């Protein structure tokens, strides 16, 4: 789960990580009011969306006076912002963050995440921070330092010295960095994060280190343990279909092809998508209806697959292990009938009660296509989608 910068900065504050003073606003008037509570001679207004690269997309503005704060808030609120981390529709701007502008001497990069290969938390840092960290990683990877933390030792002062050296920090700043890294490390563990990223971590004109940006991702499987984190969820920033899928406990991810896939089991879903690709088609989604699925889930899954109108054919690939094939068949028939489905549906069933399931489909008179195996099912779905497109 993802949260907004302003929420992440509040958590940073709670863990003693320095951030600029600021406040959140959902109208130009409120942005003006927030600004009046802040000191300084310039302010930064930042669009709040669940995506980075806002600076390059025009979503971050250094304002010199009250009018500029209000004008920028006005221009941004209520629209969609497209950045190179969003899709082509962008994300809705429902609030902005207004903070005291900082005088930047240096922009660094600092993040903490899980390194799955070594099964450790790993700090990643670079003196070349700011908006182009992806380019640094691709072109000059030697400018990025990695420091792994053994879970038994936890974060130690020498870890912080390693990062400080890589950032070229002096003695006094070293202890400031240690405070920040300690805060990041403790926050990560306390709230079951999967990633914390500060880009840029800045050195100000007077030598302070401040988190100018704040990005936190949480482990979805642990959010239920932290109601105060769950409360930070902003559904307006999430894919509507993926959010609906969650309600039915379906694992659903929107893709850009035109063949809807309904499969049980993540592995089988991946194999099905591969097969569709191999046959020259493109999947419209990843969908795992789960092992113990039922009629209602199958219906919800069909609705999701068909809801945006780009799907030209549906490929159902179910292995009846825990779930019985006749239950799946009943779900498919209910969905097709209720939704007055007109696009072609290819069904491949295998496993418990497969004969019963297939005969229910055949006798329905609804014109469903059945296939003996995944190979021929994918081939047929691709062919039917092409004909319909
Ligand atoms: P992102 O583009 O979504 O990652 O948004 P950031 O919060 O990282 O801001 C993008 C860029 O805006 C930063 O790299 C800075 O160069 C600039 N910026 C943000 N806040 C300030 C500020 O207080 N003062 C100045 N001078 N620049 C800022
Ligand atoms: Mn940033």
C-alpha cells in the first residue's frame, strides 16, 4: 500500500526525521491559509498523488508570494496529473502540500528496502540525488552505495558512517545522518514497510539535512496489523478495478491487451498469459480467482474483466482441485446469462467433476466455446479476439 507525501512526512516527524514545516490543502483558499501559518520568504506547493516524478511533470512549484501559492493550487486541484510513473490517464489531484521552501546546497538519495537475494534490509544511497536517480543507476551505478543490515545486529553506527562517507558528509552531518537513518530503520520495522525513499534528502545552506520528499510503501499483508496505517489509504489513487477486486478477494491487475483471462491460481494465471502471448494475443488483465472460489466470485470476476469495454474475448482456464468444475460452470453460466454477454468466451476446465461442468456448458445453449487443453484454448481465444477487433 502506498500513501501520500504529506502522510509520509508526518510519519517521518514521528520518527525524528527532519522535514520542512507545512500543511495540506484541498482548496486554493486553504493553501493560502496554510502558507500564512508558515515562515520564510518562499513556499513550495506540491501536488499530492501516489506517483513520483511530479517535479518534471509540473506538479511542484516554488512560489514567491501568496498569489502564486493560490494560483498554482487552483490550477492543479481537480485535474489529473500525468507523470512518467503514472499511466496515460494520470492520477487525480485532490490535495496539495504547502511547505516552507528550503535553500538547497546538495541533493542526495537515500532509501531502505528489502533485498530479497540476501534476505536483508538494505540502504541505498547516492550523492547524486534529485530527480534523475534512474539515470544515475543506469549510467553511473558506481555512484550508488548499498549497505546491508544484518537482522541480528540491527542498524549500527558503522552502517551510517559508510553512507556518510559515500555522501561526502563532514563529522557534524554524520550524526545528523545517523539520526535520519535510525528513524528510517525504526519506522520501517515498526510499520511493516516495504520501501522508504527520500529523494532528495537535502543538505541546506546552513548544513542541516532535511527530507524534502517522502515516499513510503507498506507490505499489503501487514497493513491489517496497523489500523492507523490502513486509515491512510486513499482509494482515489488506486485502480478502481483493482480496488473492487480486493473486495471480492480476487487478485486482479489491469493490463493493456484485449483478451480477458479468468484463472485460478497465480502460477496457472501466469502460464495462461504466457500462452496467450505465445499465440500472438495480449492479455487484458491478470486475474487469479483463488483456490476456493464460488459462483459469486466468478460473477464478480466476469464483471471486472468486461467493465471497460476493451475486452474482445474471454479465456477461462480453471483447474478444479479444491473447487469443483461444475461449480465454476454454474458461475460462468450465471454471469453470462445475467450480463447478456455477447463477446466470445472460451472455457478450458480440467479436474474434479470436469465432465459434469463441460456438459452443463454445452447444454446451456449460450454458445460458449470449450477447449480440451490450454494450448488450443489460447489459440481459439486469440483467433476470436482478432475477428472481433
Ligand atoms: P518528485 O519530482 O515527485 O520526486 O518531487 P520532489 O518532492 O522530489 O520535488 C522535485 C524537485 O523539486 C526536487 O528535486 C527539488 O529540486 C525541487 N524542490 C522541491 N522542494 C524544494 C524547495 O523547498 N526548494 C527548492 N529550491 N527546490 C525544491
Ligand atoms: Mn522526489
